[in-house]
C-alpha cells in the first residue's frame, strides 16, 4: 500500500454497501454514494477510509431495516 491507505475487510465493505442504502445526515451523501470527510490539509471532501460510513448512517440504515421487517397490525 504505497499511498498509506488500508484495505477494508469484507465486513466493512458489506457494512458500507448496507449504509449506502440511505442518505447520510452527517456529510449529506446521497443514497448510493460513499460518505466523505474534509481533508484537514486541503479542506477537500475525501471518502472516509477508516470506517465503512458515518455511525449515524449505519444506525439509520439498521433502523429502517427493522421498521421494514416489523409486521404491521394488518399482517396479524
């Protein structure tokens, strides 16, 4: 890895794909886009590398998945 970046694990790639099913409220990435952060030296937006996505985005995707999986009153 000459550029200093680390290679994400399969779990992280899976989590990133799952998180990208919803928009990110932290960085405003749309559904289907990777989360970004500001580079501390240039201020440019760069993809997050140490985490699959922002924590709030992962939690939001999990919540939406749970809501979609719960049976409604009509299903009973």
